[in-house]
């Protein structure tokens, strides 16, 4: 039988809830029995002598004898570069968290007869995308592909307000824990689900409601306009007010509220899969035709008129250049022709003025005349 699983990872105790599918509808979520004396189990791991990790209450019992091999709070260290040492063995926080989740999934598979269709796991409200991605990758490596990670306050809202409805809505969650109350303000818009906005940690139980109203007023939401206040965890005696200006929700087992809401959210995440499981549409077979149908004559092609495209007249300097371009070309040709003619005429005139030069007779020196006596100015 198909089912989904929601797990609320708490600091001290972890709760889980199953939601089975009956045909086209989902049953109400039911707590998954994890511990020996209660549905919840300890958020703890123990490394035994053979190198195996024990989970839950079994780890707590074994760790009572050897405390050095017992580790708690490992999921809150996801994102820390320093490994977690159990004895002398180092482990990453995300790998320890994955082993712990595997133990819970094995319990669910033994009771429901197979792995869950969808898994929703809660995390602290101060986690960012980096921590979520580390845990998601570690879970994917272990075979958990359909996983959704949400803050625990958001999961608690789905236990009592699973359908936010149309329009903008605002609600508050008061989580009672060993270190005080964590008050969270969440909003939903249209078809989108609940999204955590502001929160305040370590609030005294008697001031939880007033803190929720303060967060709402800071977001410009009147207390009477809240969709409701959800109380979860372990609220003590006198922590809940008698009357409130808005609806408030408190389940029979407040400690299971986040796990129940995680199961509801997991069933909502499987709705696209349910649509794909619808029966395929029937195939319509066309009758076989032995004789080819006669095709009608091709219609005449309509006449095509081609309109010549007229270029726009140039403007400004381009218009002047286009107008004077023939004249400029003619002037250039005329100037080149005139230059050639002048050069030819000039060369002819220079050639006509010159006459052939006759050789001059040789000049006889005084030494060539024997009858003449040499002068005193020179000697032959």
C-alpha cells in the first residue's frame, strides 16, 4: 500500500508519522512507533565494537555503559567543517544524520511493506540553503531521491492548516522545548504554501503568545487577523492562554504535531505523481481504406502583383552629393585630360628649341708651335 513518511528531527527526541493511501484518498496521518515505551525515540547514535551504528533508544541504552561512543545533536552540526568523532572514528554530521534517518525508514518499511513514496524531514528554522543541500546530497547518495526539507514550524502548520486558501494569510507557531519557546511567524500567498518569515528563540512560556502578537504587529498584521496560532512540542501547565482574539490549535499529542504536519505535506507533494498514474487514454483506430480517395484538382494560383519598391529620396548632404555626383565626375575627367595634354605639348617645345652641337676644334697649346719660343710662365 503506498504511503508517505514525515520525520521531525528534534534535539532530544524524534517523532515520525505515516500517511497511507486508500485508492484516490489519503488516510489520516498516524504516529510511527519508534521507541520501546513511546512513539518517539532518542535522537542518538552509538558505535558498537563491530563498527555498526545503533540508533534511537538502543543507542542511549548502549551509551550508558560507554559514553564515549554515544553522540547526540549531530544533525545540528551539519555545515560544520569539523568532523564528529565517535570514539576515534571521524564522521561528517550529514552522514550521521542520514544513518539515523535510514533507521527510521527501515522501521516504516517493516510496518508498511516497502519504502515511502515521499519523505519530508524537518530541520531547525535557522538553517540556510547550504546546510539543506549537504543533507539532501547525503540522503540522495543513500537512495532517498524524493525528499523535502522544511522548518519544523512550517511542518506544524500543515498539521492544522494544510490548505492556506486564496489570498494572503499569516499564522504563528509556538514550539515548546527544553530551552524555551521558539515563536515563528509564517505567511502564505495564493497557491503557495507556508513560508517562515520571522522568529524569536528562547522565549519564556508565559510570553509566547505576546511574542507572537508582537511579530505579527511588526509585519503590519493585527492579532485578530491571524489565521491561527499552532502550539506544539511540550507545553507545560499554564502555558496556554484561556482566550485569544484569533483561532488557536492544539492537538491531542502536541509533541507529534510537526511529524503529523510533515506527513500531510508529504502527501501533498505526491499529487503530481497521482495524476500521472491515471489510466492512459484509449487509442482510436481508423478504418482501413483499400481504395485511395480521388484528390480534387489543384486550385488556380491567384495572380501575383509585384509593386516596385521606390527608394526614399536622400536628405541633407547625401542629397547634394547625389545631385552633384555627375558634374564632379565630368570635371575630374576634364582635369585629367587637360593635365595630359599640357604635359605632351611642353615636352615637344623643349625638344624643338635644341640644335645638334658640332665638335669644337682642338686648341693647340704653346708647346705645339715650334717657332714660338716658350714663355717664362710655363714649361713644355
